[in-house]
């Protein structure tokens, strides 16, 4: 069973590396920079290293491919985890396309790609709950992918002047706090146990909704500025509140017995 799972992990990661290469190639061909070795070669090297690292991490946590509902060990990567892995796999692609968008006209299709990647966050949650496919490794990947994507997309949106500077820094502080507290917890307690809270989900969902509305404003030239400013401040308040919530959870985990 373990060998089947390892082969499934390897095949999934390899397929996603090829998929991301194809996505980058499509954007590069449309933008006219596919033949530029100074752009394409660094992407291929970075994407390859990233996917090798992703493969190593999945194999390291292979024992966590277990359904939480009944303790059943998976023989292969299930659908929900495949969707989550796809979202993680897009990180190098988004980064390099954002850099290329400075000089080439791929801004609108890039933002559409961002929306599609965002949508997978809702799809994998629905699939995992409906099919009883919630796994421990899936929760870890989902949490890591959410925050990694939010960092990348926050930089993207700030780069394109779609969000104000204060909101950019609020989100970065929130995500930085998440990374620091998780790192301390791993070092001190030797455990990785991502917990989903109402405030955490509200912060992530709020940021996603805000970014979606900003894209709609851009694509359809909507001019109700006061509405978007109101949404920005509302989401900003939720993100700030989630910092206090995260700090309280961290203190509770630190007081818990070491495993």
C-alpha cells in the first residue's frame, strides 16, 4: 500500500510540474517571451526545484494520508488532495508571470488565472467534505497553500495598485505572524496541527472576496469607489481581529502537554 501511495504521489507531482510548464508556456507564447532564455530557463529551474521539494515533503508526511473520519489509509492521492496540490503547484508559475507582466501584456489573463486558482480553495473543501475525504495531510496542505497563495496574490494586487498600501502591510503582518507562531510551535512542541477557526476562515474568505471584487472592478470598469473602500476597511478589521485570535490559540497550544 505504501509503495502504491508513493507512486501516486510521484505521478501527481510530476503531472503538475508538466501542467505548470504548459500554463507558463501558453502565457509566454501569448506575451511573446517564450523564446527568451533569461525568463523561461529560470522558471523551469525554479519550478523543478519547487516540485522536487514538494515531492520530498509529501513523502515525508506519507503517514498522514489517512482519512480522519475512519482512520483509513489511502492507497493513492485522493481527489481533494489533488485539487489542493494543484493550488500549491501554481506558486512558481504565478510569481514568474507577475514578473513578466511588468513588460508584457498578460495582465488580464493573469488575473483570470488568479481567480481560477482561488476558486480551487472552495472546490477542494466541498469535495473533501462531501466524499468524506478529509485527511490530516490535506488539512496541512490546505492551510499552507492558503497562506502561501495569499502572500503571492497580495504582492500581485499591490503591484498592480489594486489594493492600498495599508491593506498590503496588514495582510503581510497577519501572514508573517502565522508563519512565526507556527515555527515557534514546531520548534518547542514538535507538532504540526493546523486548526481552523471561525476568525481564521473569515479572514481568508474576506481577503478572497475583496480580491475578487477588485478584479471585477478592473475588468468591468466599475466606479463605485466608496463601496470598495468600505469593503477594504471591513476586511482589514477582520484580518486584524484574526491576529488576536491566532495569538490566543498559540498561547493555548504552548500550554498544552508536549507530544
